[in-house]
C-alpha cells in the first residue's frame, strides 16, 4: 500500500480527501479536532513543494446548496492553523474551480465547497468522480471518517487517477485499530456503551477471542440486564435484540470472557436536565424511573477492573452526556483511561459519540489513539473491509 511519503510530489498538485465534517455554530468551528488531524498530511505536501487541493463533505445537504453547511468557515480556520492563505471555490466541480486548481503554484492551498452539494458524491457517480479527478495530478485519501462509505470522492475517483496513496491520518488509524484486532497486548478490556446492541454485535463477535473482559454501560446495558431477568424500571430496552443479548452472554461464557454490567445507575423519571435525579441500585429502580448513567459503585468497579488491563478499547458513551447530570460516569471513566495511558497502557477511543463525549468532559487528549471515525472504526474493529481502503488497494 502507498502512503503519501512514498510518493514523489515535488511540483505536483495533490488532491486530498479530508474529513471536515465538523460542527459549525454561527459561522464558527465548534470542534477543530478533525481539521487538526489533517494537518500532518497537508504540511508534508506543502513542505515537499506540492500544492494542495482539499475536498470534504459537511452534513447531509442531499444534493442541495445549503449555506449553513458551507465549508467557507473552515478556510479561515485552516489559514489560522497553517499560516497560509487558503483559496476557496464555491463549487467543487465547476470549470472555474478546476481551472484554479490547475493554475496553482507550489505551496498554495485550495479548499473546495461541500462535496454533498452534488448528488453525484453520495451516489458514487462516475461523471462526478471524473470532474473531481481533474483538480490534481495525485490523489490522497486521508478521510478515515468516511472510509466505510462508497462515494465518488473516496471510491469512484480512484478509477480516474494513476497515482494515489493514503495520508498519515489513515496510516495512524490503521496502525492502532488493526493492531487492536490482530495482536493486542493482554489483558484486553472492551468497554461498550451507546444504545444499540445491533451496532456492536459484529464487533463483539470479531474481538471475542482477543479480549478478556467486556464492561457495558449506556442504554445497551439495560437490554443485557433485562435479558438476564434483572429489573430495569422504565429504562430504554432494545426489545428486538434481547435474544441477541442472550446469545452474546452465552458466547462470552463459552469463550471465558467476563461481561460486567452496572450494579447501580443515575436515574430519573424524565430525560431532562431540570428533572430531579437520584442514584439507585439497579434492583431498586422504581417502575417509573429510567437509568441514564452508570452509578458511582459501577464506576468504581470499572476502575478497579481497568487497573489490570494492558489494552483498553472503548466504543460508546456510558450515559446521556448531553445532560451534565448524566455525564459523570463517562467523565470518570475517561479520566481513569487517561491515567492508564500515562502508565503505558494502549488506549483506543472509538470516534463519533465516544470522541464527542470525552471532548465534552474536557479530557480529549492523553490517549494512545482517538479515532476520527465512529462508523469506520466500528466496522474495522468488526472485521469488515472499508470500501475506501479497498479502492486504495490497501488490502493486498
């Protein structure tokens, strides 16, 4: 497989698929994590005497021009981060934008407007892919967050370019995630949160022979608890997947992998930040109460168990982190995992909701690896091939 530093790029135009799908509030970037993650590849190209054309999607405009989903604010953010002027084109596939790219000088940066303003992006349209390919001599994919999608800018375009490679961000993602799958340092603890068991089935099945223990929090914990016949009050239960929860429990027992579920929770009668809440043992939950976060006893149990781990993989928040009253468990475990990282433990944080949750907790650095792609990292850890990496011929 080619990585960007394997290529001779001096004097070339390099088209980089980045992932700038970031929150923008009132025209300002609310979280620049993904933008900063793209800088090593961009700076390498500039330092090697290339010009850089950047393309990304933002949100889901579904083929319509929606000003609130414009990448224009990102140009200003990039200027601050790179110290260079960033040219911006308001149409990623217009003749004007292509001509601007073709006239670029070494060291210049050109940011294209939202790819999803065109329906051809999500449809992996061949004609749209060809238009995109005309921007540069070399194509680099560094958008791990979209690697599980089959779109024009990460799959279709590879049919129209001769020279292509992965960027440093994708290289880093694969380094940590593939090692977690193939040769993790034992003991390995998998922490799972979020709501849907169905999203995690393949992950558990694929990792079951490599892990020693699974700690489960978030709403999905109540589906497992109900599957075991435990009282869950009015907590959210994935009724369709109770049988699957039972199968996972049986599989873990067969493989001698311990599954740890919450003993207590932070509960309330309504999911509202102004609603009274209390800490309750799971078996003492009232019929009208639902659990919205792991409780302090569970958090302390999890901390004790994590003290023996040499590899920790975390996918899914352990509570409703949007509401401060229900974010304490996630914040505490994030702090525990950060401390374990300082002690030399390999710690891998799944992207998406998990990364957002630790960002809100104020502990978003200090881990071995925080993935930039929630869906992509979940699929990779589940043993599935990612279309964008197949298109780059990264699977041999």
